[in-house]
C-alpha cells in the first residue's frame, strides 16, 4: 500500500450525492490534498463549504462537460446513478458509464474507483442488474477499474436506512412481506468510507478487481428494523405477516409512508427478493479495519445527527430543522408552485421581503387566516402576527409564526414553520432571471413526525395543490404592479 502523491488529483464524480458528500471530507482527512468535486448542480457543491476543494459542474449524460472535470485527474471516483430518473434509469446508467469511461481515457486517468452494489447472480431487479452492468460498461474502457460493492449502508441519509427508519417510526402496524426475512450484511457508512479512501492507495495489482464489502454480521431486514426502533427508543410497530405481499406490491404503497424519493425507494424494495452474500475476505485483507455491527452503526448514525455532523441541507435532513428529533423524516415530502413575472429579480425580491404582517401571503389570504385561527384554537402561536420591519428582513426575524432561517439576496428566502404541527415545515421562495423577467418558485418541505405527521401531510394535500401555485402567481402579479 502506498500514499497518494501530493501532486495527484482525485475526482469525486457525483459529489452532491449521499456517498460523494460524505467521501470528500474523508479524503481530505486521509491526506488527499488535491480534490475536485463534480456534480450536475454546481450550487449544491458550493453550499457544502469545502475548503480547498475545486468544484465543477459536469454531467455524464452530457459528454461535452466531462473534459474539464477530468483534466489532470489521476484517480476518479465514479459515484453516480440514475435511479431517481424513473423506469429508464438502467439505460441512462449505461450511457453515462460509457461516456465517462471514454472521457477518462481521453484525459489520461490512471484508475476509476466505482461503487456498485452486492449483486447475486440470481438478482433480476433492474436496480441490482444496472449496478452490475454499470461496472461492466466502465471496464469496457481502457482505464483500469476497481469496483467496490456494498449492500445496505447504515448512516443518516442512506436511502435504504431511511426507508427502514420511516417504516419503523411512521407505522403503528406493519404488514410484513416475505422480504423482511431475507438476510443481508449491512455496512456502516464509516466502514465503507474507509474502504473507498484506502483503495486509492493500493498498487496496480488490484486494478480490474471487484471487491465485496460488508459489516461484521448478517441480519434479516426484520431484525434490522427491530434494532433501529430500539435505538431510537421507539415502540416497534405491530408486525402482521402477509406472505403474498411481494416486494413489487410493497413498492406501490411505499411512497405513502417514506419521504425517500419514490423511484429510489421502489428500486431498492424491488431488489429485496433474495439473500445477499458478501465475499469480502479480499477487501478485509487489503484494507483492515474494525467492522461495526448493525446496532453499533445505528448508534453512530444517531450520534452523528445529534452532534450535527451530517452533511445535510435542511431539505435533506439537517437535525436542527427536524426539531432535534430522530423520528422526524430525514427526507422531506414536497409541494411547490411556480410562475413567471415580467418584473425584474430586484423588484420581485423587494416584494418577497414584505411577506407576512400587513402584506400577508400574496394570494388566498382567507385560507392562511383560517389556518392561523385553527392553530390558535389548538394552543399554537397562529395568531402571533407581525414583523420587526415592514419592508426588510434579516436572519432570525419572526414573520407572524414563521422564522427566517436563510436568505440569499435576490435568490431565495427560507422560512421555518412555527405552528403546532406533528413535524417540521419549511417554506422557500426562490427567484431567478428568466426570459427578461423572473421565474418564481414556492417550495414547501415537510419532515413528518411519525404516523400523525404523515396524516397531517395528506390532510393538507388538497390545499397544497392550489395554495403554492396561487402564491407564486400572486407574487408575480403584485411585483409587476409595485
């Protein structure tokens, strides 16, 4: 094993994703002094605040963007997938891998490190097959590929982990299909990051290898969910076995229970038809470390949240905006409205800053008032109207029962919901120049607290369907006449 040269440049491609956003800090700690982070959305990377990390915009489905990202790179971590794109994600994954392999060869990259998934030969799930085929497609290029494979990753924000958390903490009763008895070797996030960090230090003898990774034990999904509930100090749901409920059938109602993006959650669930085995002796020999059991990994995950060590924006599960509660959904349920205005961003921003107080909420103010009265009758602060200043806002200001938690001049205003509700809500108004005017988007994010938080979200869904569009249109119209 060797140390990376201080002159070598490492690229984390897919750095805005779950693994990428955690890997970059680990590489820095491990002594990788030159790091470039790439993702489709540059602003997401810049918001991470990584010191001395070069951030670039690149998309493997747009090959013309890859040359800049790969220029001068020695080691490229390939961490992208297209599960969120829906049914065609397998084809998109193959196309992206083909583009990346060719661009890496053109740029003179020495090695590609790809994170795939444990892949039983019997697996027919598109999610599992796609991960396996992506590795094959990368290996068809001329740049050597080292593929690490992992199963369930235990850490805050991991899709599989958050699906289990939502099932356990949001449902008082759980119908358990056959897949809860399947066994898998979950791996703690920190153990996987150790492997990803250290594999770049291995010599050329490992080029072309596929290395399985795993934690210290095999558990059924039912056992994992029970342990998760115990560590969250939450009563486990009543379990009712239903042998005929297949993973595919489970995926149809899963979006009602979990806030994990539906295409990703569905792809994961449909892959749970068989046991998963990791042949990880080679990885353990090459990169020894203490492997955590599932309970220890869950404890570490919850501790990381409580200590605010999770790389998360509030829409992704920042603990401070989940009322410091483990049972609040990590990922948010979402609703939005949009409109275009001929007014300039400056004019729109000037109006947006006047939200609440006497200005109210730009449209359907009767509904907003009714909601405030309802909260007040339930003992909440709904009737606490007013603002510090009628025209200007600053961080921490109260706007009626909302609190200003983020502001970007002429770009966005973010308010935290302060009424008495079973969960945590955020309202964000985003503005951007478009077609000699301004695009206005009103986003609502909701982190439900258990079953009642989900019930509240769905009870409010009819209002959400009209309120946020009306709000965006109201802002657009009033800004044009202000």
